[in-house]
C-alpha cells in the first residue's frame, strides 16, 4: 500500500470526507505562507494530524479542492450572518442566496455547540473601558455574544460605558441568545483580535438568557439598572418583566426573614442605610427598623432626619451598596437569595 495517494474529487468512495482531510486540503490550497500562519495557532496534536493527512496526499483532484474551498467559504459566510443577526437572520439571507435546501445544508455544518469552557481569552481580564472601546462599533449581536461570555460584573462595567439605548438592545439580544455556534465565536474572536481559546464538546452549552441578564443588571449600582430596564420594557415588555422577576432589588428585602435583615443591618454603614431608606416604601422601613435595637434605631432615624435632602443618584448608589452586601452575604453562605421572587435564610 503506497504511503501517499491521489485524492479523487469524490473523496473516499461511499464516505463523507473526514474533517482532518478537509482541513489538510484547505491548507494545501491556501499555500505555505498562509498555512504556516494558521498552524502556528493550533495545538500540537492537531498540527500532527494535519501533517499526517498532508503527507498521505501527493496530489488532490482540482474538483475536490474547489468543493472544499466552496464549503469553507459558505460556512464562513453563514457564521458571519449568525454573528450579525442570529440563526433566523442567517437562514433568511442564505435562503435568498442559495434556496431553502442549500441554506439548511450550510447551516447544518455549524450546528456543533460551544461548551461551557469557551473563553474570550484576554477580553475576560481586560479593563472594561478598553473592552467597551474595542466593541463599541461592532454589531449589537456581536456585542451581546461577547458580554454573554464575560463575568457579570465586568459586563456591567462595560455597559456603563455605552449608550443606554444601545445597552438595552444588547441586553435583549443577550437574553434571547440560545446555543452559540463555535464558528460564530471564532468569527467574533477574529474580528476583535481577542486571541482567546475556543474549547468544544459534543453537548454544548447555553450562554446568555434572562438569568445572565439579571445577573449583569444586579451588578449595576445607581440608576443605570432602572434606565436600561425602562428601555427594555419599551422594546420587549414581557422579556423585561421576566428579567425583573429574576433580579434582587432593594425592595426585595421585604421578602427576607428577620434574622437575615438583622445580619444585613450589622454589615451596612448607618449613613448608607439612612440614605438608602430615603425613598423606600413604608413597609420596608418598618421591617428594617423593627429588627434593630432601640439605640440603633434611634441612631438611624436621627441620621435620616439630619442629613436633609439627598440627590436621587446618591440614594440609588446607597441602595446598590446594600444589595451588594446582600450578594456578599449570599456568596459567604450566610443567607440564600433565589432571585427576586424567593428569598430564604440559610
């Protein structure tokens, strides 16, 4: 059996061309210079597999090369369309260009889902202002994909750097993100120059969704959270309400048990609590005052009385600090907060 062979246009009779062989044919077609730049970024085991495939082929039928190049180009275009406007958008564009059956064939090539280990490399460690500047002019769908794969706190800081109308659009897209295709994230990383590593598995995982957006909004301190939700409510009222139900906001302290409220009061600075309660509902004020000792309650009421008028922005910031304290206590296992609907004490 010869060590090398001519690969015919049909590939191996009766079989689909294996992925490594397609990749090898593509590298051969692209030439030495481009191929060397590509393989530089591949794991050693993949380079060895590609080298083995290339070594097995003396010559490839031109018709097969054309077929592989066409498939690569179609997949690349489909991934760009999905990154810009989602799978439905890509399906509409591809159907107009190639017809329904061909469009479905193209989309089926990129149905392998991303695993939970997907990272966007340096973007996850970068300064939020720098990331905001990097993605500011990208399509909102691309921005949504990026933020959905970052830590909620970092995503929240990035949103602070963006226009609120655009931020609301991004959050809606994040909430509607289903499975993210590997080629889409590779396109995003290539466009942004993120240099991250994409890890794939058979099962795949969902990034984004209402829970992710709720987590991001919970990280925002001040009025930005409310402003974004208002814009989202105008665009998609039902989705915005679903996200609100998943969030924990200052007024949700009403749902906490007395022991949990007492624990919070011990952690929060008196002036911050006095500021936060300035515009709180009467039931909430009564609940919080009820768990305090007489001395502590008198000190808080005195602070509220003597501080005078307070800017709304300062009230919102103080409430944000209280909510942040609640999240810290939850992370420490001292209280358990389950969204805005159910709050339990551990």
